[in-house]
C-alpha cells in the first residue's frame, strides 16, 4: 500500500473520531481528553504493526501498512500530539518537567525516523547504521507506550478518563508485543531484508 492511501485512511479515522466525540461531548476539554485516548490507541495500533514486523518482514509491512511506515506512524502520533497540546492548553494542566522532557525525546525520535529511513534508501546511510537507529526507535517507542500505561494500571494517574479494564488490556497487549518480539531478538535469521 502506498503512503498516500494509508495517510488518507489515518486522516479519515481521525476525522471520524472527532465527529463521533463532538456529537457526544461537544467542543469541550472532556472531548479533547476522549480524543487523546482514541488517537493514542490508533497510534498504538500502527506502531504495533511496525514493531512486530520489523526488521524481518519489511516487504510484508510495505504491503499491509505502507511503503513509508515511519511516515504513517509520525502522522498518527503527530495528530495525537496536537490533541494533547490542545487539551493541556484548554485545561491549563501543570506539566511534569521529567515527563515533558521524556516525551520530547520520544517525539523527536518518532519524527526523525522518516528522514533516517529516506537517507538509508538513498544510500547516504549504511544498512548497519540504519539498523542501530531502527532498534533505538522500536524499543524506545515501545518503552514510551509501556511507561504511559503502567502508572494508569497501578492507579498512580488520576482523572485520565476511560475504564480501568481498558488500560489493563492495553498494557497487557504492550507486554505481549515484547513477548512476541523476543524470539526475533534472540534468534536472528542469518539473512535479513535488504532495505531493513
């Protein structure tokens, strides 16, 4: 699937969320909070596909998701970021400096990865170097999702909306993702995809 088709699908899903939530909550801070949850879960779905299929199933990933998977995730998570910023602006929430710094690093990695991928495809970045960046991208982003949902399951974050069981399921899925990834980490095939 090409990037334009996948990007259009992501945008249509995000618009559908906005319409649905607006009918239910209007144009309020509560609506933005719900939208941030839904858009975050869409981002997680996109990242899950990337995480589980790279580096050994890059050709299949191109068919299923996009020939530009890092661009797709950056788009989805970029929209999520805009919603989060809008929510915090509307509610004037006090931000934790440590969480803010950590989030900045993760978003920087997410937004840098499309450019890194393009450099590797153009030949200006070697495959071994790209694999290092890819590993950092995959596992740091996975950890960011994990550390986001863990305190919600532990009950350490309040007023986040949603049901407790939702967070349990999402955290369980994130842990399962790593469990499915472990065989790839410890039993790497001798040959790998040419571009990834």
